[in-house]
C-alpha cells in the first residue's frame, strides 16, 4: 500500500498545538472489548479527542462539540482512566508527536508544574502488538525521575 502518510498525519494533527495553554479539566477513555480506542480531553479551549486514523497506523486530533458521558454497555465503555487523572487541573504547556505511521505514532503531552511526568498516547503499532489487538491505542505515563530510591 503506497500511502502519503506524512500529508495525512499533518492534516490529522493540525489541532495538536491548539491544546497548548489549555487547562485539562477531564480525561475519559473509550474502550471496546478491552482495547483503548479514543482519549477524550475536556479542556478550557474545548473538547478534543485523540484517536487512530485510517486503520490506526497513526493518530489524529479532532475537536468535538461536547464531552461524551461516562457509559458502560456490553463491551463498549467510556470511563475515567486513573493514571491520567493526575493531569487534570493542570495547564498543557507542550504537545509533540512521537514516532511515525506504523511505527508508534502518537503524542506526548506535558503539563505545567508536573516536570517529571507526561501523558503518552500511541498507536498500538509500535513494533510489537498482540495478534488479538488491532486499531487501538497504547496509553502511558512518561516518568522522568527515578522515584524508586
């Protein structure tokens, strides 16, 4: 498949920098059959979602009219995600893209006064993915200080 991913990624991520300077009010995660599919960010600049594009080989940022409601319906859930709750109430100071299409494309989001941690959202296609997972996200918290002392 010959795709112009660079152009697609530029278009899908044009709203990423709009998050900078916004205060994160709430984070919700959409899961389907235990796979992370969408990250919803309610901010002082509006509601955004981070999600896979095309078949999940790269991520995009979209703006929504409103935040979805928390729900649980037979394998489809929109819920809080406790590792990301620590970022709520903080200002987003920097956003950046990670990786490339089919190679861990995603986002790192940094917050004011949280100098040792960041929010990470990546495509499942990061060099290793279980065969039963497809078109979904990896979520994590980047930690920049050894707290095991």
